[in-house]
């Protein structure tokens, strides 16, 4: 077992793992369908009504600015996958807005949705993410966004991920933000 795997396994139920699950859920139709069959079908009537209203709203978002703005407002996580799919459909317009907001955002919902979007977007945006990384001030954002490099199997960013792990561990001693880059390394080199 390599060092990244050992370090990561200490905190398997981290925010990084939950984000990674959501990243991969979009790529596996069976999981998406199961999610809808189980979660949506078992919603309480008032939650189901709110879910459906929000789903309809998301389906009617018509431009990149509205989609990106709603990435911080999505109320029901059951609709976040649909929102990400809408963003992927117009990623050339959405991504410049995402990169601009990532440098200053501290909003957890937006950060998580942006990371999930980047993990499922075209490869060119992963390289753009690397280039704007020094501008991202929020430690949680940096942790979550490191996972994108692992999902995309970006071996060339190994040293960068190790640096981020060390930096995040030093910056946030009471929160395990180093789990994002450690998960990325595990995804690249894990057994």
C-alpha cells in the first residue's frame, strides 16, 4: 500500500470522499437511475413537491450566468446532478464564470458543484484549473478541487498535489482538508 493510500484511508468518510462519489455518480447511469428510484421515490410529499418545482426551474435556466448563479442556491441535493448536466451542456460559456468565482468563493455548495462540474467537463478545463489554482484563496475550495486532478488521472500534477496536501494540513490543523489532494493521489496511484 502506498503512502497516499495509507494517509487517505485514515479518514475514509471525509468530505472529499462524498464529493468524489457525487463526481462519479454522474458518469454511471445505473447509479443515477437507482438514486432516482430510491431517493426520489421515497421523498415525503412536501419535499417531493419542492424537489419537482426546483427541477422544473433548473430545466428552464437559459443562460450560463443563471446556471452558475444557481450553483450556489440549489436547495435539494437530488437536483444538483441535473444542474451539473445543464452546466456541462454549455461548458464553454459556463467555465469562464466558474473560474472567476472560484478565486473568491467560500460558499461550500458552489465549491462542491464547481468541483463536480470540472471533474465531468472537457479535459482542457483541468489544465485551466491548474493555472488559476494560485488565485484560489479558500482552503476548502482548494481541497475539493484537487480531487478533479485525481479523477482526470493527471499524473503530471503529482508534485503539486503533494504540495497542496502539505499546505492544507499546515493551514487547517483542526480540519482535514488535506484529504482532497490525498484522495486525488490515491485515485492516480491507488491499488
